């Protein structure tokens, strides 16, 4: 197990500078979004479902329409992944198919 960990760090240290900067930048952006989300979601209480307060947000959608919009990003990303077929093997295809049909 130590060899795998060391191999990861060796790969990290030996990768091209462009890749290292890109991956570090992406990690920092994700960390920033996570920190902002945690801050927002711990300081503001958002009403949800039948307990929602119409004064908070003036949008009231039927449950089926709201569910459709909630699930749509996952289905779109799955369709994009299937269409691009980059770095896909049979295991990835099976897992993504199972996720879509769950």
C-alpha cells in the first residue's frame, strides 16, 4: 500500500508543470466553492417542500416539474459522457448505465 501512495506522489511531482497548475487551480476552485457553500448553508435556512415559505422565494413548482429540473443535470452529463466515449471502458459504461436507470 505504501508503494501505491508513493507512486501517487511521484506522479504528482513528476507531472508537467501545466498539468500541475491546472489540477491545483481546479482543486482550489472546488475548495472555494465548498467553503462558500458551507458558509451559506449554515447561516441561512432555506425552506423546502411543503414547509416552504412563499415569502422567501416566489416560485412554487409542482413536485414532478421540480424533480425533473433537479435530475436533469445528471442525465445531461450522463448523455454527454456516453456521446463523447473518451476513456470509457465496459465497467464505466455499466456503472453509468446503472446510475441513469436507478
